[in-house]
């Protein structure tokens, strides 16, 4: 029920009246939920964490002076497929292009005796030439290297060997993937997409504003500290000291 504003923002834009109206309605829904929890649990024993998994880009408009553009996934996939055919000969070398990731036909590459890392590098070097592409990085680089921060660090955080593609691309700021009827999108590593609210509510947390950057990985350890239990085994963050009431 709390995801409707995302779809409205994508269709009408982040500054639209339609999205503003949805936020007023969402505010009323959250107020009703908190009132219900207050009566059932009691505010002194209540903990609610409100956040989002992403922000959104500014709407793509023809008359806008902001740097932006539309990236055609279908065209990109077709050209990459043609490039692979020209380099390697006839064959279904490209399995798919999805979520800004190029998935190569590894079985066919191995069968024909090609080195996966070399083909990944060729595709990445070719992809970076496309309009709207800011970075193109191979799975081998993400798996074996270590990026300490910035865009590549965020791309590495989203890489998972079993499911991710062979080459990941990142679009330039303001660029979104072309979808009919969509003015705005999410999924980029830029601040407008990664800087999101984090609101803690309830009697078990302090009353303060946290002015420094907080990582979403800190949420689970903070909740665990409040509950007096060990953090999840795979947790990488640390408790947020301003939230804790001792």
C-alpha cells in the first residue's frame, strides 16, 4: 500500500500535483497506522522505522535544460549482439540485457574456446562508447577488485556472482531507461536516488536529528541493539548512537 507513490511519480514526475496528492493521502494512512499501533502496543514499547529503498530522478522533459536523456535498452542489446557476432562469428552470444547488465552465453563461449574475461572487457570497452553510458565494468573486475566508494563502489555492492551479469553499465546523471509513459525512474547510484529518509518512531528511541550520513546497513544492527540481541550474522553496519536510549 505504500508503493503507490512510486508508480505515480514515474508516470507524472516527481514535482507533479498527482504525486503531491498521493503524499497527503499516504500521510493520513501512516497516521492511522501509528494511531492503531499506539493503542495496541503503547508508544513506550513501540518501534517503527520508516525509510525507502530508493529516490527518483527528475522527470525527463523535452524542454528541460537539465542534463538528461533516454536510454533505449532494445537498441543497446541489438547493437551489443551485433558487435559480438562481428567479433566471434555467428551465434547467440548474448543471452539478455536486463537491469543494466549484459548476460553473455558463457556455455557457448567456453564451447568455442573463448576466454570469458577477454570477451567481458571487449563488451565493456564497446559499451562505454554509447550515448548516456557513464561506466561499464566487468563481473571479473567486480568480483576480484575492491572499490572503496563512489559509483563503482555502489555498483560492486549490488553485484552478486550467481545472479549478476557479465558487464554492468551505469547511465549518466539524469538518464533513465526508455519506457513508454514513464517520466522518472530509479535504480541509479547518484545522490538523488540514494539519499532517502530514515525516520525512527517510538518510545524506545531518542528524540533527535542525525545530521551526518547514515548507511542503510546500520539499520539492522541498531534494531538488534535496541532489542538486546546479536545483530544478523551477515550484518556489516554499526548501531547509530543517536538513536539509542540507555
